[in-house]
C-alpha cells in the first residue's frame, strides 16, 4: 500500500499504527505520525478512535490498515479523515472477500459500501486492489 503514497507527500498519519510497519516504507523526508490507543514509541499520538477521539493534526496522507474492522464508528473515523488530509489510503476485509468474519471484528461492510461512503465525503477512488485474498486496499484523493 505504500506505493500509493503521493510523490509530494510531506506528512503521513498512521491511524491505528500498531507496530508502525508503514514507517519503514516511506521516504525519509516524509514526517511520520503514529497514532494508536496506547503508546507504541515515545512519539505516539495517543488517541482511541473507538471512543470517538481523533488526533488534531492535518497531514497530506492518512494511512489506515487493519483498523476499521474493529471500529463500530468507522463512518465517524472516515468523516474525520476528510478534514485532516488530502489522501486517504486504507485497507479493509470486506464481506465480499471475507464472508466468515473474525469474532473480534465489529462491523460488516461491503466493497461498494466503502467506495460509496468515502466518495460521499468528497474523495475520488484512484486505486483499489486485493493485497491478499481477504482484504482490499484503497487509495482515495480528496476532490
């Protein structure tokens, strides 16, 4: 998914950063902000998306991988992204690809529902692909 990051991206917010995997794939001149519900390193922005919190930071790109499945308020999170970035890169295990859901996932969203909702927020889909057999990767740009 790192291949989607815009060439002129100068800042990236990794929502639900976990082990911060994307960090090793971004250019050194891109300012990285890791955000999670608990401290992952000394620079982690502590923010619990599931409780409706959202970091007060504006960046070029927001990256969300393997997170939305755990959020009942996924629409609120994506709506907040609209105000804080120009590019949204995200993944999701859609019900189309993963009809058998993990018991810890709290929502069931189709590929078309994701695309339609993010488009309603003013983003245009640039790329969508299957990085593995159970999930979709999406690259959206704000119009």
